C-alpha cells in the first residue's frame, strides 16, 4: 500500500488516499508527502505551501489564546471563591497572602489579555 494526497483544482489538500503499490497515481493526487504544520495545505505544482492567509491564521491563534486564558480563569475560580469565603467567615486562609496576591495578579493579566484580543 502507498499513500497519496488528493487535491482539488486549486491545489488544496482534500484527503489522504491509499492505493495498492502497483496502482498508478491518479491525476488529482500527489505522491509528495505533505509536511505537518499547515492550516490549509496547498500544492503549488512543485511544493507544499500554506494556503490560509496569515490574517486568518493570526485570528485562529488569538482565539486559541483566549480559550486557554478562559480555561485558566475557570480552573482558578475555586481558589478565589475559597479565599473570599475564608475572609467572610474569619477562618484561617488555606493559601498564603503572597500566593493569593500572585494568583490574583495572574488572573488580572489574563482578563486584560482577553480584552486586548477581543477587540
């Protein structure tokens, strides 16, 4: 078996195709392996290039960063709520003042970065 890559008329990757070793490569397929790392691989006739515009890639990366920051905030919500509860109830803190302030600073930076990226 051999793997070839089916492309459309503009050269964009469509799918991997498995052929028997003796089969001829169809005209809409490429023998050249497509390297990893492309968002939208495109065959130029001699090599693979990135087919997605850089502005679209940048936006995808920004959305990924926003999602990671939101996940961080969700993961650390409990610690903030726990600290407020301990303060209201007047019980000893489960986290040192230094650690709590560092966490709140990191959370604030995450919120600010989300705002920057969401504009």
